C-alpha cells in the first residue's frame, strides 16, 4: 500500500515537473519560431545569426552528423525508388543544397530533380538513410549491448559472489525497474514483461543522456522514435489483455446503464490515448529540454545581433549559469522520463493482465490523469 | 523531417534496431541477469532461513542443556542426600554399636570384678581362717597348757561362736 502510494507521489511529481517543463518549452518554442522567421529575414539582409534556425537544426534530424559548425560526419544516404532501385551514397554529396545523381535535399527532404533542374515532387522515393538520428540510435544500441554484455559477464564471473564494477553500478537500477516498477504495477506475472521494461527503460535513459551531449542527436525527442515505443507498448497491452480488461472497457463496473453510451467511447478513446500520451510526453519533454538549453545559449548570439560583442560577453556568465542549471534539470528529466515511460507502460500492462477485477480502478484513474501530463 | 511528422526511414530503423536490441538483450543480458539475481536472492533467503533454523535449534539445544543440567543438579543433590543419610546412619549405627560394646565391656568388667571380689573374699576368708586357726592354734597351745583354761576356752568358744 505504502509502495503504491510512494509510486503515485513520484508519478504525480514527475507529471507536474514534466508539464511545467513542457509549458516552458512551448513558450520558448513559439519564441524560437518567431525568432526563426524574424531572424531568417534578418539573415537574408544583414547576415545576422539565426537562433531559431540553429535550434531547429539541432533538434531535427539531418543527413550528416554536424558536431560543430563545419565539422560534419557524412552519413550514408539510402534511397529506394521503383524505377531506380536501391541507391546508396554519402550525404556529403547533398551538402549545401547540391544536386547529386538527380537528387537534391530541400527542407531536409530528399527529392528527385529532373533534367531541367527542377524539383520533381511527384516521384515517390523511399528514404532509409542512416541519418543523424539513426546513427545515434545505432550508437546507443552498441552502447547498450556492450554495457549489458559486460554486466551479464559480470554475473557469470561473480557467481555466488558480490557484484563488482559496472555490474554493481547497474544492478540497483535493474532491481529498481524490477522491484519498484514491474512487480508492483504488473503483479505476479511480471517476469514475462520484465525484459521489455528493462530494454525500454535503458533505451530511453541512454538516449536521453546521449542527447544531452553537445552535438548529439535528439533521438528520444523525435516523434518517430517515441511513436514506435508507444506502439510497441500499445501492442503488448492489447495482446496481453485478458477477459477482465476487455470487459472493463465494454462494461465498466459500478457505472449506471444510462451512462454506458458515454463511458464506453471514453474507455475506447482511453485505450488509444494511453500510448498517445506516452508518445507525446517523451517527445515533448526531451525536445523541450533541448529547445530551452539552445534558446538560452541563443540569447548570447541574439545579444550579439542586437548590442554587439560587448553585450553578448556581458550576458554570457548569466546565460551560462542558467544553462548549467537547466542541464542539471535535464539530467533529472532524462532519468525521470525513462522512469515515467516505463512505469506507465508497466501500469498499462498491469491493468491488462490483472485478474482482480475491482483493483484496476486506481490504475484507470492514473491513466486518465497521466494524459494531462 | 518535420518536428511532428513521423519519418519513414527512422521509423523503419527504430523498429528494426529496437526489436533487435530487445531480442538480443533478452536472450543474452536480461535472462542471465535476472536468473542470477533470483538465484542470489534465493541463496540469501535460504541462508537466512538456515540461520533462523540454526538459531531455533540452538535454543532447543540450550533448553535441552539446561534441562540436563537441572537433572544433573537434582541427581547430585539426591546422591549427596543419600550419602549423607548413609553416613549418618553409619555413624549412628557405629555409635550404637560402640555404646553397646562399651556396655558389654563394662558389664564384663563388672562381672569379672564381681568374680574377682568373690574369689578375693573367698581367698581372704580362707586366709583369715588359716590365720585364725594358726593364731588360735598358737594361742591354744599357749593357753591350753593347763586343763582349766582349756575348758574355759572351749566354753567361751562354744558360747561365742556363731555359725556363719
């Protein structure tokens, strides 16, 4: 009882923090866009630094991996089209709007270019490029495999002994996921879902942390990535849902018959809202964090735009202090969001596999409140 | 690659990489790790159980020991009591025997003393008789030198003698 109460408090705190961060990010996002437009115009005339463009460039995907201005790691572009088949070439060929092999990158999308040099929007191209995000994804996968194969070896090596090294560092986190997330949320059937929850937690955590590094990709702040994670959770919940779960949706207990025409659609919407909220929460939180940090750093350049070098140097210490502070917050958010995503996934699975019929009301309510986050 | 529109390429790679990662980690990391953790927890639990069992056994053993000790103590007391009784009895018996023996010896001594006395008296009587006879004889010899005195003496003797 005490544990579930603590979990709820944690969750509530997490939701409040995430909604605050989200709200801030929205403001900053709008500012950023406004500045982007404004600065875009300014750039055309005076060649000033475009903060909004910089921010968008950083949080969006790209064909090459730009670590710093001008230092770009070219990545493979992989295209498939019905008429030309599979094509692979380096992203450096498309840099700065260049046309290569009849392709041109426009607004970060690769389009076919016809003989006259005009972009052909009709041609259907399937783009499987190893973009910056995909490269970061592969990097995180490699890190996870290396780390956890080492941890796994540690368990084989230290059989019957105390854990050591990396193993002892990660064991509390693994135990946390098992004992604080999986066990209380899912119940006795947790073992079946534990591998997914562990993978999910560490995948999100590692990518959140990787995203905080300078010049890194914004993978967990990408809607495609969170979409995939949310859809997998949705599929697991849907396919492991038992009789009680479906019955609860079709005929909620304790609800007067007159309310059923309202409640059943609400419940059905809830089934889809849960993964949707998971998807948007992670995406918004991580992207927001990146936007805030970049906006703060952008203030230096905006000061330069408006007041010259002296102003920008003068405000730098203040901006750096806030950036440092927000980086620490983001560090917290990195863990928090991994925890929330995993905990909510575990709760949704728990509500789907629970045998006890009356007990899933609490989780149902949590599900509804979580959509507010 | 807009902020809010999912991208086909990334979707493809994310599905492939995440599922691959999940399958590999499940087989080569999560399974051995969770198994080892469970095994270790079971070991710890069984060790704790064993300790608890041993503790209970120790308590039982201690109780047994105490019982044995109490038994030994009571036995010792019983033995001591028995020994004391025996000793007392023996002492009493000895004392009784000794006093009886003393009594007997005393009796014997008294008896022998009596005998001695009787013998002594007899002897003395005999001696006295002999002596008296001797004296009498001598006196008589001297006295009875004449006839008259002889007759007087006999008369005296006859009158004075009592048959003892």
